[in-house]
C-alpha cells in the first residue's frame, strides 16, 4: 500500500506531503489544477524517465518520496534482498531530479539505478490511463497475467526448473562435444607422439647420467694417445727393461767372481727394474680404468642427442618427456572415454528435453483452459461498461519447437470492438476510452490473482457518463476491496463511491508571486460540495447540491 507521498519542487508543487490509506481514494479538481503533475511526480519516484522540465522554475532540483507498506512475502522484497538493499518494514522510494537533467534514485536511502527503481516500483504500483502503454497493455505482461488468473504458478515453476535442467544438460553436451572434437583433431599427432616417446622410453635423471658418462668418455678419448706413448716407451722395441736386465745379469756374474766393485751398480739396477715393474703395473691400472670404447661414446651421444631433440620438440626438459607421454596417452584415453561420455550426456539431454516438454505441454494445456475462462470473465464485465458488443480474446499460440523458461506459449490480449471488425492487440484496436474500460474489466477479473497492491487509474472515465460512469465506479470500488485504488476522475458517480476524497486545486501564493498546486482532503460537507461542482459545472446550484447529497447517500 502507498502510505505517503512527499513532493518537493516538481512543476507547480512546491511542497506537498500526502497521507494515503487503504480502499479507494479519488482525486478531483478543475482541469489544469495539477492532477497529472501529481501522477507525473509519482511516476518519477517509480523509476519513470526523468526530465529537467519537471523541476520547479528557479529551483536547482526537485524530489519525490513514496513510502510503501508491503506484505512480508511480496516479490519486491525478494528483489530488494537480491540487490543487497535493506528490507525494512516500509519500502521508501526516492528520486531526485536536477535542473540540469540528471537524476538520482534511492531505495531505503541506498543509491540504486533508475532501472532497479523501476523494477521495484512496477511490482508495487500500476498506473493505468487512456493512453498508457505500460502494465497490461504491454504484451510482455500478458502471459504472467494469464498464469496468475489460471493459478498456474506451480506449473510455471516446474517448466522453469525443467528448462534450467535442459539448458544445463545442453551445455554439458556442447562442452563434451568440443572436447571430443579437439581430441579427434589431435588424434594423429597424439598417436605419433605416444609411439615416438614409448620407443624412446625417457627416464627421469637419464640426461644427467648420459652427460656425465659422455664427459668421461671424451676425457678418456683425449688421454688415449698419451697412454699409448707411455706404453711404447716402457714396453716397446726400445723398452729399457730388457737392456737393464741383461746388464744386471752380467754385473751379477762379475760380482759373483768377487768383483765387488760393481755391487752398488747391481743394487741400483735391481731397484730400477723393480721401479719399472711398478710403473708398468700403474700403467696397466690406468689402461683398465680408461677402457675407452669409441662405440660406447657414439651410442651415449646418440641417446643424449635424441632425448634433447625430443625435449626441444615438445618444449620441455628431458625429465619432462615422461609427463608429455602421459599427457598424450591421456588424450587418447579421453578420445575413447570422451565419446562414451558424450553418448551418455546426449541421453541425459534427451531425457531432460522429454521432461521439459512434458511439463511445458501440461502448462500449455492449463493456459488453454485459463485463456477461455479469462475471456469469459472479462466479457462478463463488458456490457455494464457499454462494450457489450465487444469481445475479449486471449490469443494463445503454441510453438512446439520453442524451448524457453516460460514454456511453449505466446500469449497476447486481443479485442474486437464491434462485430464484423478485425480483432487485434489492445493498443492498436481499442480507442482511448475503450482501452481504459477494457483494462478496468481486466483488472477487476485479475484483482485477487497477481495484481500489484496499488492501482492508479488516470481519468479512465473520460468521455463517458451516466450508467457507464456508475459501472466504472462500482468496479473501482470492487477492486478497492482487495487492493489500494487511487483514481483521478471527472465523474461524480466514480467520486461518490470512494472511501476518501482529495481535491487538487491551484493556489496563488504571496499575493500572486507564484502559483502552486495544493491537495486538500475533503470532509463530508466539502466532499458534497465538490461532487455538486462535478455535477453542475462552474455554477453550483441548489439542485446540484441536492443531487450530490442524494448520490453520496445512495452510494455511501
């Protein structure tokens, strides 16, 4: 419910604080008094388009504040919580319009975008008028209105749930298809790489071992000629050992012949031969340790270079080749298992599609039934509104190929204003006065099923009178038993049925310094006088006052 409306410096309104209540409130006044200004101000607070011309002349900015009371479970409260806005007891919408064209929006004193303000406002207040292009005139709202009328919320929720599951299944299939396609595209390369690396059989640490062995073999190769030269000197044709041994034998014989003079030489020669034997032993040890094999060096280098070439090819280290091998083995496994996984996911998608279609068909059948009932209910309201020859048609189109959160159906409200004329969309076929009466009939039927808690009707009784105006008043009063209704009217039959009456008038301030719009709540006597003015016009006669009293008494 709209509890209060506060307006500052908007067009002709300098300062206005308006308290409102439940039931039906009418706003009346002379043409040009400012009724439309008040609704424009409210529309601004609901997220409507801002305009610098709304700011009162001479002011830097204007402001509108709407204080709303909502049920704890109202969808607007969920929207507030989803956007991290404090969900206080009252919901306060505030809009500031600056003279340079800028606007600022607030909900519960928290800055928000104008679009969020509009989303919240549209769930709470609907404004209907002869030329209004919002609310039920918008085809986008018709499916939701039909579902509310047919009490199909549970079926709709089931369709949305199954649609979400289907979309998730479709995404899983597409992702798996992409993986399989990528694996197929790389299959030949993967197989070649696996064969190549399996043949190479890289091992962790092998590069370091081969490099160390290569260095050893290269060192041995370089030292081989030196060892051969030493061996030739010690053991070749000119080796010293045989000559020294022969000399030693001759000298020993001389020493044995008591030529002791040569004993020191014999001892020295003997020591030299022993030293040469030790040198040969050392040489043999070196030769065994080197054990140089040119074929081994070639094999080591071939293996080392093959590992390093493979590492460069796959942009990794030699130790990383094992991981490369496992990766491509995995890719081949993915191709095999991925195709099986794809088939399983495709089966899940088909099952999800079947569940969605079953739920969507059920919802579509419910909508078909609700469409007929809604058409009958609205048409039952039309005769009293002098639209007895008109038809209200719920155009229900089913697209079996459609997959959407809302189901298979396209819903649009069409009307036929006269027999023999073509039916078509509300906004295109109905005139201004007819449109407002169609919308009123529709709102009466939908009042207790998904209606916004606050309905505002702007001069929907224009151009009608007598019985039609009375029928409009009765229907507005019926609506007000379930929702809060505010209506701007020129029809006394409508004004007389209201729970409260607000008079909108212009006032001169400070001896004509400026003009402002003023809103005055009317008591019983003042209300009777205003209804009399509405009946009589500029000159209020006693007969008009008597008629107003009778009208208010009869409807009060």
